[in-house]
C-alpha cells in the first residue's frame, strides 16, 4: 500500500486498507496535524479524571520500505503538563495497523480539561515526499475518577 491508498485531506486520515484492528471503527480514522493539536473538555466538574488516548498508525503501513522507516514522534501535554516526551505509539504498539491506548490521570480545577499533542521537531518530515506527518489520534475518552476502565467498556 502506498501513500495513495487512504483518503487524505488536510486534517483527517481514513484507512482504506484491510487492517484487522480491535474496534476497527474506532481506529479506522484519525485526526492529524503538522505541528500541534489541542482538545478541550468544557463544563466538567472539578475533580480527578482518567484520560485515555487511542492511537493506530493507519498512514505509514509496512507494505513499502519508506513506510517502515517512517516515525511519528511527539510530546503529550495534559492540563499544560508534559506527561509524555518523544512518544512514538507505533513503536509502543509494535507496528502499524495496531491499536494502542495510553491512559493518564489528571485533575481538573477550573472546569476545563486541556489535551495537547505537540510535534517537537523529531520524526518523519518527508517520506516519500514532504507532507503532513505530525501527531495523529483516533479517539479520546475521559472518565471521572482515576479508573482502569469506564462503565460500559468491555
């Protein structure tokens, strides 16, 4: 599969490959950014929360050599605090087309939750051509309290 086998627009990725991910519907699309993307949760009760960030590499797959060497490396900030530096979820998931979830505990004190993914100048910038290869994310889930799972999750 080359770079033309997915629908690509400025801010989203859609996988067209026959990948076998757990919860394919959740991981078949992703938001992308060349540099930084910030999400806000407003009107939350002040208190403790578990934030889960859901990832899957659906652009750089293993069919072509240049895709195998491509890397997304970025930092994660929650509530303005760096919680992960030089994060490479494809390495954590042990390959592309595999889902990976990372959970973080945080505290909301002003009724607002802020999550930011920031490309800090590392990773791929031009494989096979210059493009938008910054952070991507498939989904975010937030649960009140510090929990290992939310009600309704299996």
